[in-house]
C-alpha cells in the first residue's frame, strides 16, 4: 500500500540572524580625528569607532545652514585639489556659483599660505613637490596611525609645509590649534613616513604646519616643529594608543565637560540632552574626520 503523502504545511524556520562583529581596537586605523574624539570623550570614541553606533541626533541647529556650510568646505578642498593637479584657476573660478565659495577661492589665489609659491599657475612649481589629499601612515605601539593632508609642499632642500585649509567662520587661536591632535599627528606622521614620498627623509626641524583660514586669509597660523617635540609626541601618542588598546570597560567614560555634549550626535544615548546646540555657537573648527581604509593607506610592514 502506497504511503499517504504528508500534506501538512512545512514549518518555516527563520535563518539564523547574522552575527554583527564589532571591530576591535586592534583592527582600527587611528587618525587625528579618532584620537581627538578619545581625548575629548572616550564614550564618543567607543560609540563611533568600536560599536559603529548610528548617529541618532543632529550636531547643531539650524540643520540646513550647517549642512550647507559643511558642503561648501568640502567643495573648496576639491577645488584646490583640482588646481594643484593642473586645472587652470580661471576655469575653476568660472564654475563657481556660490558667493562664499567664490570669496574663499579668490582669497586662496590672492593670499596663499606663507612660504609657498603663489598659486597663479596650476601644476608643477619649479623646486617644489606639491600634492593634495596625500595619505601617509606609520605604526606606533603596534597600531596604524594615518594622516590625510590637505596639501603637502616640499622643497628640494627638504623644507616641508603641511597646509590645512580651514573654512570655519571663527578661526581658532594659535593656542587652540597647538593643543589639537591634528597639530601633533600630522607632523609626526610626516617625519615618520615622509620617505615614502620618494623625496628622502624629512627632519622634524624642516616641518611647518600651516593653518590657512578662508575667512581670514591674511592671518594664517604657522606652527614650527622640532626633534624634541617629535619625541615628546611619540611618547604621548604611544601612551594614548596603548591606553585605548588596554580598555575593557563595558561603557567607556563620558566627558566631564557637558558643554561638548550639545554638539555631539550621541547626547541622547548618554542622557546628556536632546536638543542640538545653536550653530551660531558651534565650534566649527571641528571638521568631519575622514575614515581610513586599507585602500587609502599604502601597504607597510608592521614592526
């Protein structure tokens, strides 16, 4: 006798949920932005770089004005990159429609950073090696530390200028700039990895960090560098990265400065308020940090 087929509906079993693996500190590429996050608020670093927590809140109000300003800043960087690559200034200028962006562009042409050739002609400059959006990295305490430079200008005699374009409405002071991780990481990485550019080793005393302000082009800030600073920065960055790598807290500490929370996208998660801070008081010298991938950073051996 033939078996009676089982016509009962099959029980549907849901496929197992994918396991979301959180990145470990060992897998991170550190940058000036991530280290700045950690020094300001370890919890923000944890949420952003280890937990990949989506940003649930606005950084500042009004949103449209803030986003417009951020977009103009990014576009300004791209215009200079095009000019450095050889596109004529006149051609670039003719394509600019926004009033503020045109004003910044004209300031860039009329008041270039000190010590650099006037950017009246695009492309190669005799005696200079100039590149935009260059990425270098080194290894410190077993971790990769990377830097993306708005502009690197290196003379044949080895003098090296790191130029960072700032489109913030209120330029930071020299003291504020000197205290930021950017002023520590950028020169450090250049000295450590500058030979990768094929121009020979770069000594600390040959490096200058220049902050150029689109809204105050006549008053750039130049920070010198030295071998003594370089070794002090090595010790500090090494200790900082080792501290981050050794943390095993479930929840990392919050910043004691609650004023910072008004402009942090994670403030609602930390019960530090819901309403965003007013853009009129926003410290817009803080620029979005670039995320580095292994495609951005040249292959290098880990010591």
